[in-house]
């Protein structure tokens, strides 16, 4: 039976490959084949009918959305940002050594049975307008998602407020709320100007939102597919709670009783392992590169690589890139001393007293190899560069991992543009022409027709909103500690305005998101030399405008597909954002005041990276740090390689046409495990992805369709809540050190092998 099933799966895969080849032959290029697939997907999953009288922004939807928004806004913590493709993050979990996030899809899963229950038990009226509808369900998700998405500017709050960073006494809770709220809201005003270009045209199909649309449609369909029916077993909700309970219980092992299971460094298990092998095998967040190490802690790898929701071909790209960069290039950089680094001093040493190499830290070091806090060369009055103090300690050094990560970030900037230009240029040109033709609704689609049933928000209201919050940003830049010159406020808006529609077209047609993070740092670093605060503020402000704009635009496209009143969509987004700003900011004060920061699990890696970047791009500046006289001048080759490398698979496709060439995605390959993370995630995530996204997807697709995403959400939720509870318990209870609960992560790598004295 299993053999027959495997044969069917292989046959299906072969038929799919033949279909792709046929589409390529007919269209002449891969991007048109992709477009055909996307349009077929839209027609398959997006409803073609609508009931304008169905409840939408009801009181019960607003209450449920608010409750989920508060919960996600307080505890969530996204991954730390990278210079090109940052993932905004804040809240309590962002201070963990490995930041962790509870997916906002949890609100989708849990709100559905709650909504059904309320519809059954509450008396009809304002509290119960009738059956729980897909529109209410979407708005619950929108409110929760807006709060749990975390504003990027919170990093400025941590960087200036935290005593281990700038320790700026002028930072208060309410001026921080004012700053964050302003940077969030400006982008929403800009979004109104993009609807006619990025929302209404059918050519802008936004492939990134289609899985979300499919999720809501599947919840509210009355019939399951035949494939899912055959699976039988537990319902999705029973399965969710079963996995939730199991993951909650299991998380106590790696986070409380046996921390050694967070990183099992296999290469170091052998007592005869050489120093080099132990360096390569160590997965410590400060030391080695974790070659072949594995983790039994979902929080170490589940949120970063998302192995249960990331497509298999993307996981392959991730794995190949991380192996090449972390396990090959970083060690080569260290052992050949490419950057002329001094011996960077760390906390560990070998048995003979020689220092253990420090390859994986987001901190900065001086010419003696000692760790240095950038405040040592800041002017304490305004945190600008004190050139006399800087001259006494320069040059400033990175660990090899941090340096190479910057090179991949530079590579990502040019690779994203080159990749999209090569593979999607015809698609973008064609759909841009269609978009222009549809702007005047000369070619309206069914969804435009259905959306005419709802009142629209006029553009003058969006412009008024934009003008108001722009004025607020002038005030923020002048009266709060988050300083930004008036010309910087205007420059950031112009920069975002210039890139929003082109980048929106790219994201709306390909799903590829490009950010302005590296551009904002570079430009302001060159203009406002030595001005740390201004560069940090401009970085968050300029980047956030476009991201918030496109975030609302993507949400409006979901509402467009599912025919939800645009006023309700915008109201839900704004309400969720307001909740998120207050809860996210509050979580910073809670974490700083009460959580065990600087313990092994709470090294605030992401915030340390942002703080170090402020010194690199702000105080020191790109001219000094990456200029011809810098030890890191060679990192600029990343821009060149980013331009060149995407040509290789494209040329391969032209010479040897095959659908799989397009899956060799260089921009995706720049998604490298962040510096300072526990390096046991690479091997583990790939094993999990191979099992579920390839084997189960291919050979038991019915089970995958029914349970896979529920499994991911349950693991996120169960482990996330467990980590929060465990942290509170650890404030009162300490588990004695032992071989399974050592005081340092992989002590058998970084110290004497199995040295019992370490547990005294």
C-alpha cells in the first residue's frame, strides 16, 4: 500500500513537472508560467460572490481582536533585523538570545471556535449579529496581526533606554509611545495613494497574501476536500490542543531542566576532537559555527527558518547558503584572518590556557581584541562621535560571523534587484501595463465590481492623515530624544514615496519584499556624519514608512479578495496598531525591569545587533568603517557579487531550460542565521523541513493539508507560553548545574571535555 502511494506521488510530481515545461514552452519564459499559475490559484481560492449584508466589524470581532492584540503585542518577539531584509521585532520574547514569535495565525485558529461559540450562546442583537462570518474572522486577524507585527522603531527605544546601551535618561514611556506611533502611522497615509495602482488592478495579485486568503476560505467552507476527509482522525482543533499541551510540557526540558539539549554539538562529543573541530562544532551564541550540531528546542529553529510553513525549495536554498557561509566561509575568514582581526577575547579557553576563538558575536571590539561599548567613543551630551576618543581606540572590529553577515546583506541588496529584473521583468512590464489600463477601470475585474457595494475612503482623507502625522514627526524629531532634523523628516518621506510604487509592484507580482534599511543607513550615515541618534532614527523612520504602507496595502488586497468594507479594514488596522504601540513599548519597560537579562537565554541578541549597527553607520560612519582604509573594505564586494550571482541560474535556464532553475534563488540564500544566535538551528530545521515539507507533503498530502499549519501554530504557541512561564519560575527557582544543565551551553566544546569542575 505504501509503495503504491509512493508511486502515485512520484507520478503526480512528474505530471506537475511536465505541465511546468509545457507552460514554459508556450509562454517563452519562466515569469509568464509563474503568472499563469498564480492566476489559476486566485481563481481557485478567491470567492467570486459576496453578501454585503454579512456582519463585518462587529462588537464581538472587535473584542476578540483586541484581546489577541494585547496578548501578542506584549509577549511576541520577532527575529532581529538584518541590514537588508529586516524583520521588525520587539516585546518580551525579543530579548531572548534566540528571539521567538507566536504566529498571528494563532488568533485565526483560536478565534474561530470562540466566534462559533459566541454566535450560539449570546442573545441576538449588538453582541450577536448572527453566524460568525469570514469577514469578522479576517478582522480579528487584522487587529491581532497589526499589534503583533511589532514596530521597527522600538529598537530605537531599547537602544536609547537600556542601561547597557545608551542609558539615555531623557527617554520616557510616553515620548517613546509618541515616537513609535508616529513612525507607524505615516505609512498608512501613503498607502491611500497606492490603492489604484496596487490594490484594484487584477494584475497586482499579491501572491504573498494568497495563502492567508486560502486559510480563511478553508475555515468557512462547509465541505472538506475528499483528500482531507480520507485522513480521518482528530479535528484540527483537537490536534492543536494536543500538540499545544505536549509542546508546553516538552519545553521545560530544554529551557529549564536540561539546557544542554538546546545545542547538541556532535563534533565535540569525541574527547579526541581537535581544537579546530571543537571550534567548528561549537554552537554557543558567542563562539563557533555549530557545524552538524542539532537542537531539541523548537524556539531555537522554529521561528527563524519556519520549517513547517516555508516551501521546501526555499528551505533547500536556506540550508545550502547557511552551510556554505557559516560552515565554510566564516571559518576560512577566521583561520586566514581575512579582516586582520586581533585575537578577539572571549569568556572561554582550552585546557592548555589558549583562548577559544570568538567567531559569533554581534558586539564590537577594539584593536586589543577586547569587547568595547560604543559609548566609550560617544559624546555623552548628544551621543555623537567623540573623534579624540575614537582615534584612541580605532579601528573597531567585528567577529568574522558578523562581518560576513554584512557582506551577505550587501549582496542581498543588489541580488534582489538583479534577480527580479532577470526572472520577472516581462511579468512586471506586462502587469504594469495592465495595471495602468485598469487604473481607470477600463478593464474592471469581478472583485472591483463586488467592492462597489461598499463606501470607499476618499484620497483626501488619506492625504490629511499623512499631513497630520508628518507634522507630528516634525514635533517628534524636535522635542523627543529621538532626534531627527526637519530635512530628515522630508527626505525620509520622499525616499519612501519614490520607492513605494515600484517596490509595491515587485511585491504585488512576485511576492519578493525589498526594504530600504541599508539605503537609509547608508545615505544618512554619509550625510549626518557621526550623528548616532539621527542615523538610528532615520533608519527606522525611512524604512518603516514604506513597510507600513505596503503592509496596509497587502491587507487591503486581502479585504479586496474577500470583499470586506475598506473602512472596516482600515479601522481594524489602525486599532490594532495603536494597541501594539502601547503594548510593545510597555513590554520594553517590563523586560528591562524584571527579566533575567544577560543570562544565557536572555542575551538580547537582536537589540545588540541594532545598537552595534548604530555605532557602525551612525557614529563611525560608512566612510570610516567600510572605506578604503578599513579592514572591512573588502565586504563591499558583496554588492558586486549580488549583481553577478543571480545571472548564473538564469544563464543555466537559458542554456539548459528546466523549471527548477528558478528555484535557485540568490536573494533567498542571503537569509543567514543571525550573528549571536545559538548555531544549532541549521541542521535541525532542515531535518524537520525535509520530513514535513517534502516527505509528508509528497507521500501523505492529505495529512499535510489537514494538520501541517496547525502543527506549526501549536508548536509556536505551546513553546512560547511555556518560555514565558518558565522565565517567571526561574526568577524564584534555580536548577543545579549538571552535565545536562551546564552553566555554559556546549561546555564540552568550549572548555575541558566533560570537566566536572565546571559544575561546582
